[in-house]
């Protein structure tokens, strides 16, 4: 049974890994010419995603590549002294297992886990999918697949082709997000520096092994701003306008806006769809249920979604009419929870009042100062996302024994090429 996955970031490679482990034949098409290696931004893996990564045998590599950010210095706008916070206590309180890692490192680790068993088509994109599974590409010749999965992010191409325009499913969360790459990370030494004011928050962080740093900007806007997604110079102006006069540090970061090798600007948007599946097509990760970039733990959700989708397809023997609804049922609660948690996190991270600014700084200081037990209890009481990350449970979908056998969903078909040769997959060899 042949499955096409669009997107090779987080959800795509995790899905590809588990599908091949369950015996499916997988092709991944990625628009970028190669795997992105610029770092991207820092993302979080919480307990369920850590457990899945452990089953994949990649947890040591993930831990080795962790950003190493362990302290936060909060500068409330207008305050004389900053607040220093031990981040390990905050993370320890929100989840019993957590790693922060640059997205591109994570993507490479997941890609490596099954690269020998998956066909990757870089520098290409799907242009049409027929109800029968005929797929057309920008470059490659048309081919037929039994199933197609969109793992191509918040602005998913597969979703647009199958479900229609994004505006039908996206809900503006009242805030914007910008990221710049800054030269040199010296002086950060495992510290995240944040300036927090009413309706705006700016921060800078590095990663142990990257020679540069990332500046992250979050700001509120009651209405959606008038700009085209390709009009980068207008986006830069909007960002500069939103942070004008905040602090000399922030001015310095923004001085790099015209020189930065990587600039990202987008609204914080939640996707809300009644269903992620239509016919032979389904969506996974941000493409189907992004709770909002930078505020919603969406990376963990993408990993969990990919694992569950592969597991349900295997359980149903490749019958998508049973597997897709089961996948949607299993993910409904975590997705709903992460949406609520994201809105609450956005409120905390980008305070709407002076009280909120003081509350964020004092709350962080208190949790950091308390011993682990009370700190954890306090955070459980005050943050929805802590409850969510700690309570998300994922069923176990054990892959079949690695003995040679038929392909999943194709009991009559010939044994899978690599298995027939008795060669275990790279992932199997690692486990
Ligand atoms: C600035 C920023 C900060 C973030 N911070 C955090 C954070 O702190 N914590 C956290 O957990 N998450 C964070 N996120 C969200 C996180 O990056 C995503 O949730 C996660 O990467 C989702 O993975 P995904 O694979 O579903 O989608 P994506 O990572 O968006 O990947 C989509 C992939 O599809 C590819 N693609 C796009 N179009 C096509 C096409 N037409 N054809 C083929 N391929 C295509 C893209 O090139 C990309 O490789 C942040 C996101 C952003 C933008």
C-alpha cells in the first residue's frame, strides 16, 4: 500500500517512520530543495512526544541537541530591575519530561530515523489529487497513491487542494509573531532575555551549537493587519512599529531586520476544521490542527498526531475509512485542549494590562524561588497548558515483529522489498 506524505519537517518524517515500521510504502514530497538546516526556531517536546521519540530510538540525539536554555531574564517594561528565573523549574513544573530543541535539528533527527526506508522527493509540490488517488506534481511525473497525507504546515497545500481556501478554517488569535536570526550568540550562555510590556513581548535566545541567535517578537493587534504574505518589507515595518521605543536591547535586535538572513512574520492563527479527512486524504500536525505557532505546544501535537495516524492505519489494515475516523477521535481531545491552552498561553506571554506584565514577572519569580513541589503545584493551578501536557495520553501501537511479511493493507501482495531481502530497516537496526 503506497502512501504519499506532503511535508518533511516534524509531522512528515515522524509519520513516514511509523508508517514504514508498520509495513507501508512511503513517499514524502517536500517543497524545499533539501532538508532545512538554518535552525528555524526553538520548539518544545513534552512527555508524550518524548515517549514516542524514545520508541523511535532517537531520544539520546534529541537530548544531545537540546538548546541548553536554562535561565530566563525578564525585563518588565518600565521596571528598574529584571527578574531572573530558573527555567528548569518552570519546565519541571509543567511537564515531567521536556526538551527544547531547534526545529531544524529535530526535523533532521526524525528524517535520519527512516531515510533509508522512505522515498524523499525534494524541491517538488503536489498540484492535483484526484478522488481515486492520482497525484500530479510540479516536477515529477504523475503517480497513483492509495492515500495522501498533508503534513505541510499551517499554510498547507494539500488542505487548500482538498478542502479549499485557508480563510475558511483559520481563526485569528489577536496577535502576531516575528522571528529574526541575529549574528553571534555570545553573551547569552543558556539565557533567554525577554522584554515584556502591555501587548508586546520580545525575546532573544541562542542554542548551544548554533553560532547565531534568534529574536522572537510577539504583539497584540485587535484586527488583522493589512499586508500581503509575500510583502516582507511591509512586514518588517509593522514589526518595527509595534516595538518602537520599547527598550534599547529591542531596538538593537530590530536594527538587524534588513540584514537578517532569515525573517519570519505571521499572524498567530488557530486552525479549526470539523474534519481533517476527505476520501483518501487526511491532514496531520499544523496542517490539520495548528493551535497557534509559538504558543500552543504544536510540535508535540504534530509528533503525537503522526504516531496515532500511522498506528490507526496499521490497526485497520490500511482501511482508511476506518482508520481516519479513529485517528480523528483519538486526537479530538488533545487538539481541543491545545487550542484552549494556546489562547491562555498567549494571554500570559503577551499581557493585556500592566497588571498582567507584573503578574508574569512575579509569577515566574515565585515558581522559580519555590522548591520543586510547591512550584509544580502552583503552576498546575494556574496554567491550562501544564494540565494538558501532563494529561495527554497516547495509546501504544506496537509495530509488527520485523520478520519478513506482506505489506500492511495488502495481505495478498508480495512481501515488502527490504523485508524480503531479510534486511532490517535502519531504524530496526538502531533499536
Ligand atoms: C516562529 C515560530 C515559533 C514557534 N515556536 C514554537 C515553540 O516554541 N514550541 C512549539 O512546540 N512549537 C513552536 N512553533 C510551531 C512548530 O514549528 C510547529 O508546530 C511544528 O513545526 C509543526 O510541524 P509540522 O511538520 O506540522 O509543520 P511545519 O514545521 O510547518 O512543516 C511543514 C513542512 O511542509 C513543507 N511544505 C510546505 N508547503 C509544501 C508544499 N506545497 N509541498 C511540499 N512541502 C511543503 C515545508 O517546507 C515544511 O518542511 C513555532 C512556529 C513558528 C513559525
